[in-house]
C-alpha cells in the first residue's frame, strides 16, 4: 500500500511538473529570441498572449501550491511556475512606461494640443490598453466589404485589391494598406481585422497586393503600388474616396513599399505614411543582419533585388527609403518592436533621425517587448498600443490637417 501511495504521489507531481513546464516553455519566448523560422510564431505570439500565459502559469502554481505537497517534484513545479509568472508579467510591467513614452513622442512632434484639434472625432479606443479586450478581442463594427477588384495586370498577372468602407455612403479619406511577406507572399486579406476596424472609423480602406519576388524583382513591386494609386485616383468617385486625403500604411515589406512610394517625387499627393516594422536601409540590413536571424534576411533581400549590395549597389540605394529622407516627404509614423529579429530596431531609429534632420515630420513609437509582426495578434498589448496611436495619427493627418 505504501509503495502504491508513493507511486501515486509521484505521478501527481509529474503532472504538476508537466503543466508548469508547458507554461514556462511558452513564456520563455517573451525574452529569448527564436533561432529558426519554425519557432518564429512563438517569438511573435508569446508577448502578445502574455495575459493567457499569466493565467496558465498561475493555474500551474495553484495546482502545485494547494495540492498535497508530499513529493519533492512538487516543489520543483512551484519554482518553475514562479519563473513562468515573472516572465509572463514582463510586458504588463512595461505597459505604463511605454505608453507614456509613446504619448510624449506624439506630442513632441504634433504638439501637446494635437488631441484637442481632433477631439470632435469619435475614437473607438479611449484607452491605450484594455485587459478585457485582450481576453475577449477587439470589436469591429459592420462595414461594407468589396473584395477582389482587379486594378492592374502587368505581364498578364492580375493584381487585386479589397475595399472596406463605412456603412453610410459618403466621401471619405483613404488609407492604402500594403501587406508584408518578405516581398514573396501575402494577401490583401492579411490583417483584415485592422482594415475593418479602421473603415468603421470613417475611412475607405484599400488593401492591395503586388507581384512577388523572386520571379519579379524590384522595382516591380513599387510599380504595382503606383498602379494601385493611379487606379484609386481614377475610381475615386465610385469608391467614395477623397483623393486629397490619402495615407499609405504597410507592414514589413509592405511598409517598405509604402514609404518608398510616398517618398517619390512624382507620386500622387500623399498626406501621411505609416510603417509597421518596415525595413528602410536595405544595404545595411544585409550587412548587419539580426542575431539570431530566423528568416535569413540576406537571402530574402537577394531574392527581392537580384543580388548582394556589392553586386547591385544602385538597386539597394534606390530601394532604400532612408535615401529619400532628405527630400520633403509626408509625415511619417514609425512603429517598431524593440525585440524585432527581422528588421532591427536600429534602422527605424536611423530613418527617424534622418527625417527629422531634414525637417520632415516623423514619429517613432517603440514597443520594447514586441517582435516583428506583433500586430498579427490583433488584441495583444502591442497592437492595442499601436492601434490607439495609429487611429489618432490618421485623424490628425487626414481629418483635420489642412
């Protein structure tokens, strides 16, 4: 009987160890950079579901703490759970200071009273972060959705865009959204929650695509963005768009294309551009890749541009937004994760400095715990902060700025 009882206690302790280890394994990616593309979803997702991980780790701790501790393994389980709790709390501990820094960055560039100039606007998010939304999700209101509109067919490759509009017919400022995917993949439907959310705030949102590398190399992708802008201008009345109030917004490779298109001298008038973790200096990005480098940045750039910086220096220069920063360019909002291991945080910092040195309006918002593509978790803490300030920047640029 005694041996059986000891075996049962050990089995229970092993279950507790297992639950604690799962919580710790998932939480550890909040601070440990992922070494491979296979693990990248964990590196991106762990900080953005830290509220769920905190709940999991507290549950594991409670199971071990309130159980009958009759085996030394249960004390090990308790220790593991404590470490998991600490790790999963890290983004929460940084939330307040990060929001304050973001708010100061906005006010420094736009003026302390920039919110009063847009106070007549209705903002869905009255607070930068909501724990309820983190668990339940961010609500998106009903909108009109028109998918799969062909806007160009270069080399007989049909290119499509999706349109998101408010329910009420009218004329609205436009936001052109360009998806990421290393210039090699992606879809206009990517990050559709964002497009729906923003359209419900009173914008016409065009989510576009472009031809992919390595079959099509730069500047094909930029040409496709410009074709989309020309199409939008031509069909502005049909799609209820104010062509004098257009902003570009992109993510990763799409952010690179958004900045590049907005910074060209012969681009149709663009009122603002928003870059979510976009690369801006491709030669330096090649020469100074992240460590670790889960996507092999150099191979991605070679596929996009057709070679190395030594082989194609002019291509790398033409394809780098930072080389256009000395021009007069639209106001730019840069949003970047401090732990980005695809596009290192040093590059948006350099772009921000170059834009400001040239007298352009630029804002850099850093999220210290966030990885590349953090906003794929739409209700995560990083995207809640980003969405709060993106919504206000767009209102400032498109609805009140003369």
